[in-house]
C-alpha cells in the first residue's frame, strides 16, 4: 500500500516534529540573547540621551556665563559714563558756591519754610554761629 510517490505519514510527522523542536530550540536560546541585545540598545539610548542632556546643560551654562560677562561689561561702561557725568557736574560747580546757596534757599522756600531769616548752612547743614543758640533754647526749628 505504500506508494513510492507519496510520502509516508510517518515521515511527515517526523518532519513536523523536527521543525517544531527546531523552532522551540531557537526560541529558548534566541529569546534571552535577543532580550540582552534589546536591553543593550536601550542602555545605549539612555546613555546617548544623558550625553546630549549634559551637552545642552554645558551650552546653557556657557551662554549664561557669556551673558553675565557682557552684562558686567555694559554695567562697567554705564558706571564710567555716570562717573564722567559726575565729574563734569562737579567741575561745573566749582567756584559757584553762591549759586549753590541760592538754589538751597529757593528749595527750602519751595518746601513751605516761611521764616524771615534764612540760615545758609555750612558743613553738616548747621550754621556754625547759631548752633550754640539752638542748644541753649532747645529750639530745633
């Protein structure tokens, strides 16, 4: 009953069994290796992301440092300008004590000081000749 052109059912069963065993063996040995490979790629990805994050942080810090240096330079230039302006004003006021006293008096009058006698201050804004009188009378105005 065996036809030489037809494979035996026993031969087909053996072939299927061998194929199934081969697939199972490949899975048993291949899956752990594939998991290790996959975790290795995942670790490399995390490492590269950490490196990029570090590079970004370094670049941001460098930008902040450059910005701080430029802002400090701008502040120095502004201070030089203020110092120069103060020097110009101080040079312009030298020898004009009478005008400065006039400005002080008009400012005091503008603040509502209504006295008949206006004391022009010397050092520490107290007239030296009148300091003793104020101490004796206890008048602070």
